[in-house]
């Protein structure tokens, strides 16, 4: 079985050769250079330039000469063998033989996501290296892996959010067929594969769009990374929006990804009558109805509007949002930290935790201190738990710390054990950060590689130190902050999988595996039966009592995150899990809890 996504952009293999296309409305002259030979690229209307050249084979190297001097890669390049400023390679998208015939995905309620950075997840730092670990992840109880962005970025190491060629899997991890093989193997094991994509900005090195397509960007919208992408002005509909819509379909069709996570959609600025996020979600639902595709958002605005369900409970546009609020509540309770955005959760952490468990968002229109008390969020209590991806850690929450500490470096292990059960057995979609399952010792640090551009490296290095100088721990000495441009910073972030066999990592791994087995056997069948609603209250200070109701029964979570002891009346519920010393959960000392189920049959 072979798969390819046909699109107007880039290089497409056609009968007898290759068709080259570039949208270059602000360029006076454009030619295409293929294996050293230059060919005219005639105008074809609307800013487009196209030509079909006979005899060109897969593997040919090509670029576009703009204005006589500058040769740029294809913005829709399928592969960059010599990094972001090199020539692009013609790829035969149909060459890979897939073996996953019949695979259509899995219900989202079954998802247990494992977020990972391809370069740091294994010693090899490649797609092939990660492929070797898939049986371990399946044995853990993971059902989906989520890759940090892989769009081609400058250099050999990067988190991925500095990508500039959204269609080209970065060559630091392998070739496109290596990525397809990873996904094909995952499907054979029953694992889904998701990809994190960035549609709100381009990285600071290797983006040449300004040289020939000025209207790809607009000064009407400003983002933290400069002029906004033109999602709503002249040329936006037929070109800019299509560039990203086709990118979504490209990953889903050509690489058979089971879903995408869209980075920082609050920075996708669009004032048109039909927001790009709506068009994106609705397009995927319309064109790929036979597959179980899952679309997830990162959205600081807590906009429940993108997560609405139809009468059958299916997502109209997007399946879920990353539940940052729930993370912040757990983090404050576990660590006591209250700086930055944690300040908005430190005043009522237990009350806000209860609301997140039952309703998704802690802030649903209330004033938010971090936003100068401007309202944040929309009502979310009507949404099912599967509309929220929950986590205790992720790449941001670990890597954006100056020293990249994981939660197991910051929190008491007994407290962390309760929180781990609290998010793995709750009915929202849980996500583990790579290595979290065994409390990995490696930090996850911020790293980049912009060499030989030492000015950009210097700017990143100094900016990182400036960012943390306001923190008391670094006010007098920022030299303790690892240099993000040094290779050693990246190497320190790599996982050591041999730790899993040693104490105390072995015990954490066993606990995580046990919890995910309980989730599979108890929680998932309830969640798939149909959601009725949830309620949560605080029976006493420091105690959360939340019940989720489903067609097949109820799931109840009681957690004592206070200081005293709490007595619990389980009623007729069946005990699923507890870490209480009495083994029954009738008496809950500080930082213990229980899960109960009650069947309707």
C-alpha cells in the first residue's frame, strides 16, 4: 500500500518527470535550478510560477533562483539533505510500502499519550532509535506517541519550534522513509502517532519567504516572533491558508499520522468571518471521515468554542486542548511554587483543582492575574473529559525552567505518587513526558544550534540569561544557566533507558505500568460508554471529591492534598485504587487518595 498527498505547492512527480511550483508574488524573476541546470519558471497567474521538466528523477537536488542571485529551497520541500539553506531533494512520496492496511486509528478515549523529542528520547536520536523503543512503550500501557515538531530547522539540534520548512522532516533524525517506517511499525503494534506542528510563526534562521512572497506575512497582526502570518488578508485564502491546510493533510495522508497537536493557536491571528482553526478542523473531518483523526490545541485563551461536539458526541472541529490549568493546580500543590503564571493558581489551588477535574478549565471568563486581571477562558463544563489532554509534565513545563528540572527533582515522591494516580486514572486524556514513567534523572534543557551564525547564537544565549535574571536564584550569577547553544546541553537532555532497571526508577515504572493497566481495564470502558456529566466539591479543607458519570457507571476520585486526616464514606462503590495505609481508603492521611467505581447494571 502506498500513500502520497497531492498538492499545488512544491515538487510533484508526474508522468515522465517532475512539476515544480512556487508562489512568488513579489519576485521579479524566478528560475528553477535542478542538479546545476537552470530552467525558466513561467508565470501562471495569481503570483504562481510553474513548469514541468521531463527526465527529472527522485533524488534530484533543486532550488529556486530569485532575482538572479539568491537561490532558495522549496518552501514545500519534502526533504532537505543539507539543512534549511541547502537545495531541496525530489522525493518519490509513493516509494514507501506501507504494511498497515486496515489501520484507521483508535478511539480518542483510549489514548494514553507519550510526548517525546526524537533527538533526546534515545541514544541514537533518530526515528530508527525511537522505533526500537515502541515495544517498551506498548508494554508500559502507552497507546499513542506524540513527536515534538520535526519540520526542518537550522542546525542539528532544536526543540523543533524554530522550524522553517513545514513539509520537510528534519534530516537530523533520518530520511522521510525512516519516519514512515516508525509510524508503520507503531501501527503494527496498535500504537497511534501524533505530531506537533507550528502554524503561528517561522524560526529565526532559514526562512526565505520574505524574499519572494511578502504578502505571506502582515503587519496588521504582531506576534512575539514579529509580523503575523497572513491568515485573513489579501492572498490569504487561496495561498497562505492553503499552505497550512495542505500541510495538515500532507502529514495525515502521506505519513499516516493519527493526529496533530497545533502549537500556540492563540497566536494564529485571524479576523476573517471563518477563523482558520474552524476551517482546519472542519476540512479534516470532511476529507478523512473514515479515519479516527485526533486534533489537539495548545491555547492560552481557553476557548471552548473550538472543542464543541455534535449531537453524536463527536468533535465538530478539534478533539481536545492541552489542560494547562490542571497542570498548574497540581504543580502549585506539589511544589509550592507561586511565581509567574502559577500566581493565578496559588490563591485557591484545591478549589481550582476540583473545578479542573470536573469542568476542564479553572478559568472560564474570570479575571486572570497574569493577564493584568483581564478575563480568561470560556465555559467548559459541558464538554466531555476527552476534550482535555492532562499532564503533570511536558516539554514546556520542564524545559522552560532555567535548569530543566523534572517534577521528580522538585516534589516529594509520596505526593507525586498521588498526583500520578490522580491524572492517569481520571477520564481526561493523559499525557506522559518522555522518561516520566520511571522518574528519569536527565533534565530537559533548552537547546539550539544556529552555527555558524554566531550572532544569532549569542542573541539566544544572552536572551536566555536575561529571561531568568529576575529570578532570585540567578539574580547575581546567570552562569549557572546552561548555554543552549552548546552540544553538551543537548546531550545532557538525552534519556538513559538503563535507569528503568534500577531503584528508585524501577518502582516508579512499575507503578506507572500498574496505573495504566487499571486505566485500560476500568476507566476506558466507562469513558467510551458515553458521558453524562461531573460534579466536584470540597468536603473539608484540602480534600477534593470528584465524580464523573457515564452511561455504564460512575468514577469517583477523592484526594486529600491537605495536612489533616480525612474519613471517606465509599458507599456502594468498588475500590479501584488507593495509596492509603489502611488499604481501604476509609481513612485518608495527607497526600493519599482513592478511586471508586459504581456500575449502573
